[in-house]
C-alpha cells in the first residue's frame, strides 16, 4: 500500500471511529433521558393514582412493571430480536452478519427498554445502551457502504462507545467490546475502538455531567492477608454466576413452554417483579438498581438485608429476562455481586474483627467477580474498578477474585458465557477466551455442493480408478437414496490384494464416521475432521436425514481460515 493510500485509509478510519463515538454517546444520552422520563411518568404520576396500602406495603408497586409489560408487548411480539440485553445480537452481527444490524432496532430498543426500566422492570440499561450504540454505528457504516471488515469494526466501536459512556470508563468500555465480541485482542484494531470509547464517554459527560450514578469511595484498600478471602470469594461467585446463567435459560425454556400469548408472559414477569419490589421499593430491586449498590458499598445495609436484596435481585431479573422482556444483565449482575460481596465482607468482619476488613472492598471485588464469571470478560471488570476508584490499591484483590471466578465459571460452563449461551440456543456455537476465526465461517459457504461420491456397491478398484482420474483421495459413500453411509479413501485400500479390491466398498466402511450440517461452522467441521481422523467431511441435511448435499475438506478449511483472518485486520 502506497503512503498516500495508507494515510487516506487511516484518516477515514479515525474520522469514522470518532463519528461512531459521537453517535454512540448521543444514543446513550437519549436513551437515559427516556428512562428518566418514563420513570417520572410511572413513579411520580401513575403510582400515586394506583397506590393501595396494607400493613405498610404499597401494593401499587406490583402493578407498575405489569403495566409497562402490557405497553411493550405489541412491539416485542413484532420484533422478537428486542428480547434480552442485545449483546448476543451484536456478537452475532459482527461474527456472522458482516456487522449489519437493522437501524430501526436501535429506536425500538431504546423505547421498549426505557419503558421496561422506567416502570420498575429489574433489568439493566448497559447492554441495551451497547446495542443501541452498535446498531447506530452499523447503520452509519451501511450508509457509507463500507467494506464488511469496516462494518464489523464500527459496530464494535459503537458497542464500546455506549458501554464507556455508561460508566465513565473508556478503557474498560473498549476492553468489554474486545473481550465479548472479538474474543481477544487484535492490536491494530485497538486504535479506533479505544478512540470511539473515549469520544462516547466524553459526549455522555458533556450532556449529562456524570455517567455511572454510584458514588464510589476512592481511598480504600485491603491487607495482603485478605487475598485468600478474595480468592475464596472468586470460587464461590464463579459457581454462583455459572449456575445463575444456567438458571436463566432453564427459566426461559419454562416460559417459552407456556402455551399463552406473549403479552401474558410479559405481564406475569412484570407482576412478579412488582411483587418482589414492593417489599424493597427503595433498594434497587425495581429498575437498574444503582441506589442499592451505593448503599451496599457505603456500608449502610445490615447483613440480612444485603443477602435478601442480592437474592431478590437475582430472582427478579431472572423472571424479567426469561419472560421475554427487553433489558440488560450488566447492571443486575453488578448489583448482585456488590450486595452479596458486601455480605461476604460483613461476615468476614464479624469473624475476624482484628484484621480491619472493609466490606466495601468485597462489594467492589464481588461486583467484578460475579460479572467476570457470568460474561467471561474479567479484564473489563478489573479495569473498570481501577477507573471507578481512580487508583490501583484494589487491583490485587480484584484481579484475584475476578480471574478466579472467571476460571471457575469457565470450567462449569465449558467455555460459554451468558451471552454465548443465548447464541448456542440458536445453533451458533462460540467459545469465549479465544479469537473467533473459523467460528465466523458457515459450512455452507465453503462446502463443495456437487461432490464426487461412490455407491456402497462400488468396489475398491472403482475407487482406485476414481482417485487416479480426479486426483482426490477421499469420497463419501452413499446408498441408493443418497444417504451417507461413511467415507472411503486411499488408505482404505493401500497394500490390499487385487482380489480383495473387487469386493464392495460397504464391507470396508468405518464403523464411525463424522458428518456435518448446514447450520454448523468451519470450526465444527474442523473439530470433526480431527476427531474422526478424516480428510473429508460429508455434509448432510440433518441428524435425522443423512442425505448428501456437499462435502468439506481440510483444504477448504485452511483456505477459509486465511481469508477470514485477513478480513479481521483493518490493516489488510
């Protein structure tokens, strides 16, 4: 690339990343204003009209999220992509859809989620903000008709801008995008992603004056002996995060199995959260929950209340998300980690009064640990705590708890996260912690659709002649209905006598043979080729219908790998 072209390309990239940061930051500002207005409408105007007190409890709180659920039900019914937090949809768009997200979804996500949160729904705003930033950036990239690698990059930049603006943590926002979307770090791509995160954060601060609405004490630290306690907390929270993720999707299956209209499920979810929130209206069960986090970090909540709130938020968010609402798990997971972390620290303080334990340390470390286990993004949380506290005194403890939780949950979830588990339910298998390359390539894009095959009644001599004629060393074997029975290749008839080569192929077929399906990726195909020691993988219609529709070879996968790798780097 000539110097002039290089300068022009990078000038364009940096300009678009700045523009993406502005767009993502403005999207975050508008969304937060919508939440403020809808919360004002529900809690200041509507709640006094429906309030009914019994034994000191206001039963009007029960109805608020339920009313919000009925309002958003028609929109979610027509746009089911709005369900959940939106981060899995960003991952899917970047990896499998060339970074393309429908622009209308940004507007609808902001509207639906702001009503859900404003009416008291126990969901977070951070995931939706990230989705809004990503979808606006994607629309920008599509408007300029950019290449697929640039669309992917700018969509990721939009996600980073939204997350950074939410917390006033540009570094952590950029790392969140890199960890959950790219599953790793591509050095040359860091520049525009960090730039978008910084710009998005700046835009949010210019309009709102603050990002993260929790007052974090700046001068706190821990003793070295406490690292052991933080390690144990990491183990505990990793287990808790992993099984909460499993519970979320177990409960989702239960809701989806209910034979009722969508609005009924949403209403049940809203009503349930309202009932739980009625008992703790001022502690963050209803809505995002920052007020409860601030009280926990400040040490203003007794032990029993900390535990009840942590469990209550876990149940409320599970019901809200599983019933089909639009909303994030970012803030709820921080809330659960902070409240239960503070409870853990309080217990330690009672057991070891001479050490000088500060429960705020465990609230912040618990926040990082629970989120790291749930999302498999530990670096994001380690950096976020450092940026929020504006210091590094807590880093040893936060690193200990976050990485321990990350590894524990990774073992239980077998490399998945709460984001990728949602994609796995759609047949998209992605493992966290490693850059995705082959996972981005569908089998249908690399397979040979008119493969050379042999019938089961053909002989090994026929195969030998076919090898000489085509230059191929392996073929799928089919029956009269084109159903795959196995594969045959050169190594199956080497050193055999001419008499044996006159026998039918079916007598020499392997008992185990790997086959692939259209909904799988090149990574799935490669793993099967290695597992069964094959050079060729027959592609069939489905597990129940083994009709041959194509083949994939190791050569096909190698070529696709290098092509996809080039597309990941904007320097190419």
